[in-house]
């Protein structure tokens, strides 16, 4: 790295911490404080009621305060990773960073607490005195052996979880990586020889964890800067090290490395040589975790042992041992179960959960976050990535379950399955709203054909469909391409075994398909030659023909290309027998709830009858999500203010809805702000018939609907489900190129719902 590059990175890092506001945290209120009534509840006199409840029963603090979701990240700055003893004030940016990770990955609030206390007993006393404030304590960056003393005292005196992440967080992630490394190597914990160069807090904790996982103490050889920790040694010893002292005449790392199965390094750069690696038992397992320069560089190890299984602490090599895989989720489970401590059972449950995720098919969200990396379980993928969204549900649930089974849960969770679903909903924002749809889809086994079957998102969605639903995915594409890409992406699905494939280049049904298409289109200028060409090249038309012939129940297309192009072929083939596209409905999941937008794609300038039809269809689909429709017809005009334009068409649509006595709440025409703000609407038109905020916005122009949809998605963080094609009896849906694999899974659930469920 050049000096110019280094200085640029330094400047960027400082700017990140300084702008637009200093630091990485802020305190935000969770309750409104807009008037005297709010003030009287937030503070005097109303606050006294909450205080009295807690005075009567301490566990009520978890209900009436933030304590049940508040962790204290505590340090004295005596051993900051990579920086050493920089003191408490200089450690504050690091502790703020830890707090940000808690919030990002597990939704846990944190206060960072930097204490000017060098004596471990004094530090422990201060931490213990903060027990009323926090639901748990995360000790951080405290030098050894002081950290052992602080943690021991705090655990003895406090009735909340106390967890020194530098020790136990590292040990848990190492335990998960070791579990899977041994699986890849075909070895067992009880049989292996371990050599370690980690005599500090993290190294000792990792060795203790390996013992709990089955490694025999006599098979552990611990070295530090003075050589082997052996019986009778007096230099730089403490009780934690002495527990691993060997009765041996050997004194150096190079002497004890012979025949080792696992090298565990938490020491310093270039401690292990290629010659040492060559003398290990094959395949050697190397956890070279020193940062930024490991004990041996992976390429040096592979030069002498190509089959080596390697983990480091760096993000630019596979298998980064990163504590963020552990601490947010072990605290999540502990807090939610009201655990009084984090015990061995909870830590081992955390290990098993992390290891299990790596052995499963990689999630689409993880693949998108780490595009280009091989994420298939094996030598170079032993542990999941930090942004794998499954960590929260799997690990926190396992930890909470272990807390309950080991008897340390003060607030046992009655329904762990529901708890896990709630955690998943906090990560997958669509999960909660989509649950009624998935439940309805589970009542029928429908066949969903995907027109763009070679697309990575479609392949990942197909994998998820097979794992999470009763539906059968059918992919249109070349079998060899689908197989090759599925293997590249680490997916288990294979053509012919798990999936039905329609190969446009060579399918025995080709003649039947082009003849069906020709019969449908013969009087629309389509000749047999054109029909043959379309059935070789147009996957949307192929999928539509399959649905028309009854070989599939629904088509999903549109992952690339223009919406109306796909709509043309869908309408040609499936727009018969009373089916025709009424409009496209997009569900936008926003921070403050769902909002449906229509018509976003089908009618550029819908006529009044079409607008009314869209409103009826939208209301019907909203009920599929377990919601009550509240439909606003939106325009620049407000309750008759403008005689012409969209206002006139919306007023006529309103009259049509009145005439047919629609069975849902609707009102219009009005501005968007009036639709979403009941108080504003009441001032503008007191006699309006809508109660509360609208949850469906229907527009008289596709430009307006599409514009609102895209603004909500790009600037308000809205997550789109859809667009849902209305009027086609759930026989076809056209998505947009921006859709994700999760979005395709959601659309498959919508397509998988029998028509009887929504009319």
C-alpha cells in the first residue's frame, strides 16, 4: 500500500467518524413527545406509575424500560485490538463501533462505557454497580490476566449475563470453525493434537472451549513468546496458562508441532513456518488469527500443504474468524429469555447454530452481499458470513432454548417457533406480512414456471421454494447451464432430480407448444414459422403456453426486459375465457407499515371503469395479507377542486364504486398527503367517509403510481413485494428487473395461492 493510498484511507475513516455528526451513535426517543399529555406520561406525574410497578416487582423493568434490550459495552482501554493499551478515552470509537454492530445485527441497544480504572477489582466493582441500568454486560478490550479477574467477580456478583467477548466470542467462532474443519478433514475432536500460540485471554478461552467440545487436555500444547508452557516453568505464568502445562522436555514450537492436527494461533505475525506446516498431520488445519499479519500467510502454507484448511482474522481470505458471528446473537437470545448468565450450554448452542448455517445452502441475501465469493460448504467456507440473515433466527433461538433447558432463563419463551419467526421477520422485512400468503399457499401444491430459469435469482428462489413451500418450480432454460450455475452458486438443486426443466433448444414437447401457440394466434397474423421461432426463443411465451395447456398453474417472468413486452405475450396466450389484466399492484413495506400502490404498469391512463376495477382488485388482494383495505383515489385534484384531467376520471370511478356498493372503505379524489393524514383530510373535507390513513393508493396515471413506488423504494427504504398482476386469476405475474431472490420467493407464494383464497 502506497503512502498516498494509506493517507487517503486514513482521511476517509476520520471523515466517517466526524461527519455529518461526531461519533457513530445517538439516542432517539421511542415514544411521542408532542404535547402536554405526552409530557405528563413520559415524566411527572405519569412516570411514577412505571417506577412503582418496578419497585413492586423488579422483573417489570423489562416491560416498562429499555433495560431488557440494553447492553453495556465496558472497557478500560488496556488491550484494544491491534492498538494495545491506549486508555479508555481513545478506546471510545472502538466501543461505539461495537455498539453499532449490536444494533445492526441483532437490534440490541447499547451504551458504551469507558472507565478510567486500572485495578481489576475496582473495575469489577464499578461494573457491578451498573447492574440496575443494563440487561447484560459485554466486557471488551481489557488486558490479561486482569480480564479474568474482572469477569469472575462480575459473574459471581451480578444476576445478569456478563460476557467477555475477546475471550468467549472468539472461542465460540473458533469452536464453530473447528467443528466444520474437522468434518471436512474427517477427524474428531477427541482424536486430534492441538498446538497453540495463544497464551492471552482469547487463546486460553479457545483452548478451554476445545476441551468442552471433546479435545483431550493431554493433547493440547500451548506455546507463548517464552516457548512451551511446561510443568515447572515460572516465567510469565498465571493459573490460566498453568492449566495447560505439559510434562515434557520439549521447549519450542518447532519441537511440538510434529504430527499436530490443528494449529491455533492468536499471537503474532510469522510465528509458524512453512516447514512447521509440512510436519503437521494431513490435512493440516491452520487457524492463523493474528491481525493484521497472521502467524503464517495462507499462500505460504498452501505451497507446502495444498490440502490445508485455513482460517484467518482477515476479511481478504476465506474463513474470517469474526466475533460478529457470535456476540449479537448470543446476547439476543440471552436477553429475550431473561438469562441470568451466559453459560457453557448457551455457548455450545451458539457454536452449533453457527456451524449448522455454514453447512446449509447459502442464502440469496448473503450471496448478494458477497457477490463473486464461493460460498459452498467446504475447505474455504467453514463459517457463515456476518451478513447472513439466518444468524439471528438460528443462533439466538438456539441460545434461548439452551438458557431455558439449563435453568437460567428468568423469562422462558413459551413458543420458540414463534420466537424464531419473529426474529426472521425483523431481518426479512417481508416475512411478517407474507405469512398469511405462505400459509394459504401451503394448502395446495401448485406448479410455478419461471420464464428466466437460468438467472441466479431464479435459481436461488427455486432452492428456497423447495425448502420452504409445497410448490413445484419449473425452470425454462438449458439444463447444462442451470446445472453449472447451480453448482457454482453452491445450490443443491439439480435439473432432472429436483427440478422440471423446459429446454427451448431441445424439448420433446416443442411441437405441441408451437402448434398450441399457432392455434391461439393464427388469426392474429402468426404463421407456423413464426410460432416455431417464438417457441424456440421466447421463454415468456413458452411459460404462458404451459399454463394454458395445464402443465403449470402459474407463470412468473420479467427478471429482465420491459414489463409491457412480457405483458403482451401473457395477454396473447392467457387473456381468454374471462381473464384479462386489470392492473398491477405493488406492496411497499415501509418503516411505519405497508402501503399498496396501483396501477403501476398495466394501464398508462386508465379509464374510469378500469380505475374502479383496479380499486376492487386491490382491495381483494390486500385482504390476502390479512389487512383491511382502506383505498384512496389519488390525484392532483382534491374533492372536486379541478374540473378536468385525472380528477374527472377518478370522480367517475368513485361513482362506479358507489353504484356497485363496493364492500371496502374508499374515498377520493384527493392528494396523497390527505390520503395518508386523517387530520388533514378532515380539515379539507370534514364529511369524508374514510377512517384513518389509507393503505392503498390508486392513481389515474401509471406515471404517478410508478413514480411514487420508485421514490418509496429508492429514498424511503421501501421493500417491494410485487408487482402483482390483477385480473389473470393468479395464472401469471410479471416482476421487474430489480427483483431479488427473496422477492421471487414472495411472488411464488402469491402465485402458489389457489384462486379460491382471494376470488
